[in-house]
C-alpha cells in the first residue's frame, strides 16, 4: 500500500468513528465528513479536502479524485509540504488574504505517521483519531452561522493561552479558585453531589474570581472564558463519547492494511468515563477545557435537551446552568 493510500485509509477509519458516534449523540456533526476545508499534512505532501475557492485561487495545486467519492481533494505544491513542525489547529483570519484560512475557519492536522514524529506516545490509530475528531468538532462548531457570527467578533488578545492561561499561571489565588470550581462541577456528575447546591457554589466562586480580575486588572474575562469553556470543553466532551463508543463497539477495520491492525491495541477496551482524569482534572493552564467538559457531563445527565439550542440560540453554557440551578429540587 502506498503511503498516500495508507494516510487516507487512516483518515477514512477515523471518519467512521466520528460519524458513528455523531449519528447517535450529535447527528448534525455526522451530516458531513468535513464541515470546512481541511489541510492534511503527510510525509509525502500536503492535501486539502473540501477546498474553498479562496484556497484554490491562492495556491499552486493539482486536482485529485474526490475522497470517498464525494469530498473534493487537491494536492498543494511542494512549498506547502511541512514535516518539521507540529500542525494541529483551527485557524481563521479576517485580514490576511494570503492565508489559507482567510475568512473561513480551516482545520490543519497531520497524518498518523507524521503525528507520531512529534508525539511518540501516540501509538494507537484510535488515539490519533480522537485527537483529530476533537479538531473536526471545532470545524462543526465554527461552521454554524450563528456561532461563526459570534466568534469572528470576539477579540482574544494574544489568544486564550495568554489571555486566560497567564492568570492561571501567575496568580495562585486564581488557580485555587479554578480548582475549587472544577471540583464542584466534577463532584456533581461523578459523585452525585447535590446539583442545585453545587451549581450555586460554583457560580458564586466563579463570579467572585471574575469580579476580582475586573477590579484588579480592569479586564472582564467572562465573555472570553465562557466561549473557551464552551468550545474546548464541548470538543473534549465529544472525545469522551468516542472513547465510550470504542469501549463498547468493534470498529470496521477493513479499510486498513493488515499491517495497521496491530496499531489498534484495544486501549479503550476497559474505558470508564468516570476514571478519565485527563478529561476532568486540571493539569495545565488551559483550565477552561476541564471546566467545560465537566459542565457538558452535567448537562448530559440533567439537561440533555440543551443540544437542541446550543450554538444557535446561545453561545455559552450559562443559561443551562442557570436553569438547573433554579429548577433543580
């Protein structure tokens, strides 16, 4: 099997996971393989799936047969080949016409083989698949017109790692507050602690933290934090749905080469969502990921109908938490 074919068979396999989980838990995500243009970096070249007219107009490229008979595919010129840096992100620019991601969010990620070069611990195709699906979920989020209209007007100076992460890194009181907030959320869904009481405490502690930042630094972080809690926490939540699916179902590996079957190790065979500390605990300055994940787990249990309105009628989890806080017994 050629390296190109192998890279695309891996992609086809991960899409089968994404779409099976999506059909059950988030059908709109499964409606399309890709909700936006995808830049796929491999050792043998860089490809764009679902390219828009802007990407076609600014690049030298060659047309290739469609992917899975329905998704347009082009191969970019050698100048776009990149095997020396890690590429795993969603990008958007309203200003720079020379960028592939001009006025449309574009997802960039690397093949399984190339990802292993930068993250040697990724040894299972399913593990890589979940990494990519996290980014694909961002593509789905940002393709929703109401959500796109919101985020393109949301300024995050320096990006979230600097704007929010710096407070967590530099201020011990901020870090301790966030830890307490996360423990409250985690306790509600993992340990069945009182929903109403836990959410009231969470809201009170978080509000005090945000108010203190506003008083001491003259900056209101709530809107940006709400956005990051929603988008990153929710993409992480879909990761957990994938892991739960892989623990219960045998996937169709017929698309993979026989030599690749050894790269599926059954790592999620005994998966227990309540024991996945990497999803629900804070272990770096991106504290908003676990906050959002734990909120999504609470909503899964106590207000599953939130999925009908999120991203279209509201751009944060706050209204759902308010509802639970006021209506819970």
